[in-house]
C-alpha cells in the first residue's frame, strides 16, 4: 500500500507505520488522518499482521500536533466534524483487535500525545516530549485527549497537563504512567520490536480477547467489568488455541497457535 503521508511495511507478523511529514514535524492534517483510517482499516482485517508499531519520520518529532493552518479556518460546525473524524480514527486504532505500540521518537504534542493514548503500549525515546498545548491556541484537545489522558494518568495530572499546556519529558511521562518504558534513541525501534515479538509468540485470539476485556471494561463498574471478563474467558476456552496452549504446557513443549 502506498500513501502520500504514511510509510508502511510488514515483516515477521509486524506492521510498521511511519507518519511521514518530517518537514511539518509529522503534524496530522486531514489528509493524513484519512490515510491512517484507510491503513488501519486494512490492518484490522489483515490476518498476517499480529502487532503494529507506529512512529514518526525523522529525528525531531513523533507527531507534533495537528495542522495549525487547518485549525485556524474551522468554524463551529466544521470543528465538531474535525474532532469526530479524528476520534473515529483513533478509536479504530484503540479497538483494532491487535496490539498497537507507539515508538515515540521525538515531540508528541497535541494530536501526537492523543495518538499515543490510542495505542496500547508506549515506548519513548529519551528525546521524546509530551504535551497537550491546545489551550495556548484557544482550543482544547479534540482527538480524545480529555478522555483517554485522565483514564491513563488520573484526573488531577491530566487536568494539570491540559490546563497549563506544559510539555513534559519522557522520564516525567514514565513517572506518571503515560509511557511504559524509556530507552536511548538508537534502541527505540528494537525495544518496540522486542515487545512485539513477545506478543506474537502468544495466541492471537487470546491477545484479541484480552484487549477487548480491558478496553470494554475500563469505564464500567468492577462488577460489569468482571462480567465482561467472564464472558470473554468462556469464549476463549472454546477455542483451538486454548486447547493447544494447555496441552503444550502439560506436554512440556512450545505451543503452535493458529488463532482459532
């Protein structure tokens, strides 16, 4: 697949997505959002891809926000449509049915931070910076930042970041739970691939159901979340992979999962 603002390749069950607008610090314009929707719709159905890694082109930025020129022209109706479009694409990523790892190589601001929040695992370069600076432009986060950030790091810390518009370092992001791990820049891609390969060794259908359990239960009560977990646990117990996995354990051998 070829795109104007994205690069894509796949190898050994991993899909590599690169936001490729380095001259614009990989800012998310409408065209790029549409391309992300097209690509991730394809990845959702592509059975060969087990894990996706997304990063930014160049050394400066992962995604340094949205396209400010586009934002400056929006009226009230267009602004809502703009927000809904981005939310739809990021929800597609969050609910892909397979893990998406953000390899944050530089600035992840505004829509960049929001993109990482839609991913399931976030690995950051020591040079990465995060922030939701929309209020400094007279705006608010519109691609899920007001909702996902609070769910991930807590209401108080999320409000501090959103209301001040301050940037934080990769290490600070690690301390508040915004990222999973911080590594030297030259180790970023290999660190992402190491996690991806560990996931690929597991049952694809079990990984899918585990993602679904967490995503669907997070905003529910504990009782409702446990019901979701039990339902999905029952479903996975009826799969070929569960029989193969438990049998392989008892036979002291490596399982051969088929995703069925």
